[in-house]
């Protein structure tokens, strides 16, 4: 299932009351739950209605189709990343140093579930749409800039170009790790985590030298 071009993915109306916001939250949360238990193929407005307790008619008051719900969910997921990174780049968090900071980072994003099967299914559902790609690229640029700010504090002697490429490279490693963890189990997950940690320590040792 992929998002079809030339569709409008915006909500039909923005919630102005707490009750409306709560309804949208129920719809989004139910969609995420279905992705995690049954996969992208199980996403329909009826399945979302059944899981959320929101009627199909009420869902259509806010969303024109199921793809708009998936798009809204992905925006919500990216906003969680942005908010989490903002909390992780406070002076107190940066003062932890690169190793302890990375431990905190890993725990934070494990809770967000970007390495879960549900996220893999959400990626499948939203793939190939131009609007989705633009949303992702904008998010990647913003995240890389925030990470560059972080690494400048961790490695103040490194030049600006090194920091720029470092932030893109390590963020790429993080994204690759999340993708692999979505499908690996048992020892496979342990190996992915261990190798990603080895890459991080390689850079830490390089800049300490």
C-alpha cells in the first residue's frame, strides 16, 4: 500500500476544542496500534474506527481518507523526534559527554519506537509520495543541523566541514540501525546495536587522539 499522488493529505479541519483534539489522538493512536499488530495492509477507515472507538463518519469529519491519517501519524512521529532532540540538546544533557549522552539518546528513541515493526509498516504505507519525501527531507535537514550543534560542543577542535559531515554520517548510521532493528530479532539485534556502538566509539577515540 502506497500513498497515491495528487491526493490531499491535510486534515479536513483543525481541532479547536479539547474533545476534538482527543478524538484525533485516538484515531492516530489506533492507527499506530494496527500497524504494530496487523501491518499496513490492515489499515482501513473501518479498522481504525473499530480500534479507536471513533465512528467512521466522525473520522471523515477530520480526514478525507486513510492515507491522510497515515500522513498525519508520520508527521506526529517526526514531531516526537524533534521534541525529543530539543530535550536532549539542553546544556545539562550536553554536559553528560558523548558516551553518556548517547546512552540517554538510545533509551529515549527506544521508547519512541522507531526500531519497531510498526514503524517499518508505516514507512511502507507512506512511501513514494512526493509530499512525504519533502516532509522527510525537511526533517532530516533540521535534525542534522541540531546534531551538528551538539557535535560542535563535544568536539570543539574539529573544523566546521568535519562537523557537518560527521553529523550527516552519524545520523545516517542511526537511521540505518533503526531500519535493521525493525526486522532483526534476538542476536541479530544485539549485533546491530554493538556495531553501531563501535562506530560511535571509533569517532570518539579519533577526536580524543
